């Protein structure tokens, strides 16, 4: 009897420890339920640090078993994630170094909100949350939320107040600073030398996680969408019919494309700018599915 | 039914000529390949046997690509509009399942150097119009019976044509063993069988709760059996069958090729492991077996190349 009680207590202890992390990938379609896939598919649970990600290639492969193969779910909502491949083409090009983006650069694998399709109950359908789903300033800035599950994302130097972000801790994985695209000279790049909004220099910083907590505030401009709260964080739903070309999706793009000196969409500087401030959504021209010609539709 | 042969201007030359005509991305990737001699593609998907000791590969970035079987060097490439997915070659005709145009486009390969001349769409839908298919993701050809099998993944059916492009019938027949999430197809001409890889319904989308599998049909659509993926494979993609009926299956999630015994369904061996290094596979999407040499060729999508396992098809 004592032995049974001991086993039971041990089980409760283990369960209590593991349960908070148990449902790793919450996408209904991502998990091959007939095949063993658990935390260890993405995380090296025995590595140093907390839940080291095993490899983005493996994670990307998991996503693309559906999203690169034309597989369609009953709602026909599956998108070929060609935008990842289009970004990959930047790798190795001048000024981009080893720059790379993968699925989890924009989608949070641990958070599953119906940010694309509210016709289905949250947790049933939708897609993996985009970074920027939890917002501070609507449309123009998107910051990652600490503990958001993003293994690596691109984050600009400029923080909210225009002063350099604090890179004093060890959370920065690495960064790349290219040459000045106007002068052609190598651009000094440091933590205390962020690009001005008028700079045409390309700077992309890869972070393991965001440093500063973001106070979540809902911009009235976005109140037209339904809102909710998840894990203490506010979020916004986007009605399904608005998926195509929706400005909401600018958020994930703007993490790089507004807050770095490259491809700004607010016409504030840099090359290939757009003057589309709140007038158009990135997906109106840049399709998630498109794979050629700079993924222009 | 007659059809009009049309010149579309979609012509592609050999490697040294293709550079001039390829658009931006193709240019860059081709240059990299030429400069380094590496077998590096853009976005390789399906692969099929071609003529002149070549393999033809559909590539969403480069179009249709031909590789030399021995060296895996690129011989020619032809950028195509849309999104080429399924690909097959038969007596100088190149068939391309285009998921953007929803057509299976038929080209004549001229001169063995990749000059492709557009002929018609399978089912004879008009060029430039939405075609006969919803999502033509794979195809297979029975050369002896001169039948073309096209998997329409979204329609969940296999459509069968003759080599003149005339639609004959579809399978599975009404009331037959249904396809759930079909992904790829192969035919076993010796046995008159059609094999369809299928993601199944592991999460119960369709209320079936079936694991991934490979469904086997006769040419007439009779269900002959299946290879159950339960706890073995979850994302089955391209298939191939060798002369002894052994089934080669690319498993996209695990980064492996499974070799099954046709009759027992047991795994005889596996090829590759997940990764982007030599001999490794990252998102393998199709496999083809050279019946003479036993070489097994696999498209590894994320590592953007074709991986070859020399002689791996020569099993005891």
C-alpha cells in the first residue's frame, strides 16, 4: 500500500511539473498524432539552458510537410509557406550575411489563437499566432512578448522611445550590420549605434527572445476587431473574410520592415520604401504564397 | 478530339543558354550551381525518370529542371509560369502539373536539351484558363499501357488519361475506398496497381481518425490493400515501386525513405536520416528508383538538392 501511495505521489509530482509545458505545438494539424511527436521533437530537453531548440530546419520541415506540399485542410485554409523560401534567398547575398528567417520567426508555435478565422472557436481553428498579435502600437510597431515562445526573431535596434534597446544581457544571439547602401562603406554597427530612421543601412538583429516586457495596450483603431485575453495578455481576432491583404498581418512584417532601415513601409528612409502608412496591408502585394520575383503577387 | 499545337515562346536551352533567358532568381541559383558544381536547386518537389540518362525535377523557383543521373549536374532548366508541382516524362513529352494554373501542361522536349514547346493541357482545357484539376500534385505513367495517372489532391481522386490527353476515368469509384488527404502517387505497371500516399485523418478532421497510409488500388479502382502508417510514418509523400514490387516512400517529417515489402507491409530498410548534410534528407518530397542501377534519387526540399543513394535499390 505504501508503495502504491509512493508511486501515486511521484506521479502527481511529475505531472505537476510537466503539465504547464505539456501542450507544446497547439496546431491541430501540426502534430502527427499517430507518430510520437512531443516536446523533444523541437526541443533538446537535456541540453544546456531551458528547452534549447533542437534545430530550426527540423521545425520548419514539420510545418512544411503540409505548407509546402499543397496539402489542404477541410477549410482550404492551408497556405503554401513560400514566403519563408523567398526570404531564404537573401541568405548569402551582399549585406545579408547569414540572415535567415523560418516559420517560427513569425509564428509562435506555443500560442494558438484564431487570428485568421473566428468562425471557429479559439483553440479549434485558426493558425499559429503571428508575432505582433499582441500589440502595443497598432500597425506601426510590433514587439515580441517575452516568453512568447519565439526561438529567434528579428528585432531592430530602435526601441519604443527612440533610444537604443538594452542589449546588455546575453539574450542576443547575433546580429549583422551591412554596408551603407548609399556610400558603400562598411557601416559601424554596435549596440549603441542604432540606425536613424533616415539611414539606408540594413541592420537586422537576431534575438533568442525579447528583453523588455511590453505593456499591452489596445489601440482604438483596432477595436473593430474582436479582442480577448489569453494567459493574461490581450489579443485581437481578425474576422476571417479580412485575411487577404489585411493590414493586421503587417505586424509580423513590420518587426523588420518598419523598424529597420530596409524596406520601410512608412517612407521614413532606407531603400525601396513604400508610402503606405495605414493605407494598405503588406499581403496585398506580397503574398504569403508567392515565391518568385521578390514574392510580389 | 483534336487539339491545336501552339508555340508559346516557352523555350529553354541548355545550361549555357539558359542563363541568358532565366529570370532573376533562377539566374542567381543557376549561377551558383554553375560556379560551384553543386547540385543546388531552388525549391525541388517531384522527380521522375527522363530521357538520355536524365532526371526531371519540378522546382517552384526554377521551373522544370533536368539533372544528369550520374553527376547530378544540372543539364537544363526551364522556368515556367505558375507553380509546377507534378512532373513526368514520356517519349519526349514533359507533363507538368501546375497548381497555380490548375492544369497539367504538356510540353514537347526538343533536342534533348530542354527546349520545351507547349502543346496542350491535359483534358484539353484552354491555355490560360482554369484547368481540369484543382490541385495536381503528382502523376505517374504506365508506359506499356500508355496511361497517365494524375493525382488531384484537393479533389481526392486520381484521374486517368491516355497519352493523347483524353480523360478516361477517375478513381476511386463512387462508393470505393476513399482518399482522405492524398499527397502523391505511383503506378506498378507489372501488377496493374495504383499506389497513393495519404496523410490520412489522424486528428479527425473528416471524422475518420485514420492514420497516414499508402492505399493500393487496381487500375479499375478496386481497393487491394493499404500500408498502415500507424506509429511508423505520418507525412508520406512521393512513392516509387521497383521491379520486385517493393515500395519506396519518402517520409517528409522524419527525413527518411522507407522501403516496404509490397505484400507484408513490413519495412525492409530505411534510407537517409533527417538533416541537411550529405546523405541526409530535409523535407523529402519524392523518390525515384533507377530499375537498372538500383540508384535511388530523392528530392530534399529544404536542402534544395537531389540526394542519391547509389545501389540502394539492389536489395536481397
